[in-house]
């Protein structure tokens, strides 16, 4: 493999570490500010994280607020977990033998996690739409379609990797 490809892989590894750390910080900040808004001061609902304002929902109904905030936190947590799995791929990736069972398992886990995140985003979209019909102004798009598309693409890649792993193992046994 050329040095350009190796350099690109190293840069991507660093970028995914940055993304993983950023998503962990975002999820932690959401969880912390959500806890503060519940147990310390309801004023925290006005800015949960970077302008996310759920104060109107909090004033409408506490349980709906807990429901939506939990969905948002879980969705961000799943995104962080996907980034963690990608970081693990970079740690286990070997250019000499790219198809190995560990990588195949990690790619399948990414597709399953993305499917779960897509379903969760669909639930969040449905809940937002339902609440907006009742006059509560909250964020309404959580990217369910994009996440489900991503899950499908990654699932196909996981199948290809699984077959590649089988072929490489068979090739190693015949040599």
C-alpha cells in the first residue's frame, strides 16, 4: 500500500479520535445539564447544550420532557458508541491482512448500532411531531432517514467483510 494511503488512514484515525471525544463530551454535557434541569433548577431547560431549548416542553409536561431529553441523550450516546467502534477498527486494522474476524465483528456492530440509532431517531421524530401538533415548539428532525441509510450501507459492507474474512482464512489454510 502506498504511503499516501497510510498517511490518509493515520489522519482519519486522528479525526475519529477527535470525533469520539467530542461526541462523548456532548453526551456528557447533555446528561449533566439534563440532571441539573431536573434536580437543581428548571432554568437549565432553556439551554441544555449549545442552544437546545426544551423549556417549553418542560413547562408543558415533565414526563414528556424526560422522554424527549432521554431520547436525545441516548441518540448522542449511540453516535459516540459508533465512533468508539470505528476507533477500535483503526486499532485492530492490519494492512497486511485487512480481512479478519475482529474487524468483521466491529463493522457488524456498527451496522446494528446504527440501526438502533435510526429506530431511536424515528421514535424521536414521531414524538416531536406529536408534541408539535399539541403546540409545543421543540426540535423536530433527528436524521432518522440518514441514519437508517447509513446502517444499510454499513450492513452491506459488513457482509462483504465477513465473506472477505472467510476467503482470506481459506486462502491462509491452503498456502
